[in-house]
């Protein structure tokens, strides 16, 4: 038997303190969950907007690329594509939302410098390069938003699980323990009061 369940005033104080802490913990978890859910919904809306913009931009990019392939030849366009330098300007940091670390992707924007000559290409290639550059920037942003949403969703799941455990298990247990100890102590007090009355009555009759 757990010694903390014995009906003593000390255990009653401990039980009440634990109950107070459990209730405070539940309130904090509930507030945290609500804040994270609000942030998650905002990210979901943002992701939908970015995805829609990416779809439109991809369509325009491939349309321009198809035109460039027809006008310049697929092999020539591929050679030009191989000359495009690798973009290493992406930096990943983190920020915290209610203790949840989410990615903060930074991309240093630079002027779009073409790596091919104007005289040997067509406007369709310039248009394709412009649209694919925009797709890249949108993809970087979308990856940050979707990853953040995924992490927030996991954090919400864990937070709600803890809140439910406090609400449905911990708090009822300490409420029951507090009530039982209180009832036991009150019963002891009544018994002691009755015993003292009997002793007092006995002394008077002697």
C-alpha cells in the first residue's frame, strides 16, 4: 500500500498540492494545445496558397521549357541547364513555438544572372529559367511550412495525450484520494469527539 494514501493530515496536504499542480498542468497543456492548433491551421492555409502558386508556376515553366526545346533542341537546352551553378544559398535555422522547434529556412536572394549568351538562345529559354527560379524559391518556402506543420502536428498530439492523461487519470485520482483522506480524517475527528464526550461524562458521574 502506498504510504501517501494513509489518512493523515500530512498526506492530505500532499494530495491537495498534487491535485493543484495537476490542474495547473492541465490548464497549461490545454492552452499550449490551443495555441499550437491555431498556428498549425495558419500554416496549413499558407501551404495551400504556396502549393497553388507552385502549380501555376510549374505549368508556365514547363510550357516555356517545351517551347525552348522545340526552338533550340533538347540537347542544347540540357547543355545550358548543366551550366547553371548549384544554389548553396539556403540556410536552415530553427525557432521555437511553445517549446516546439520548427525550421526557419533562409534563402539569400540574388539577381538572376544568366549563364548563357543572348544571341544563341530564345526568349522562351529566358522565360523558362525565370519560372523555374520562382518554383525553386516557392519550394524552399513550402518545405519550411510543411515541415513546420508536421512538427507542430506531432507536438499537438503529444500535448493532447498528456492533457488527457492529466484530465482523465491524474486529476480524478488525486480528487478521489483527497476526498477519501478528508472523509477518513473527519470520521476520526467524530470518533475522537465522541470518545472525549464519553470520557467527560464518565468523569462527571464518578
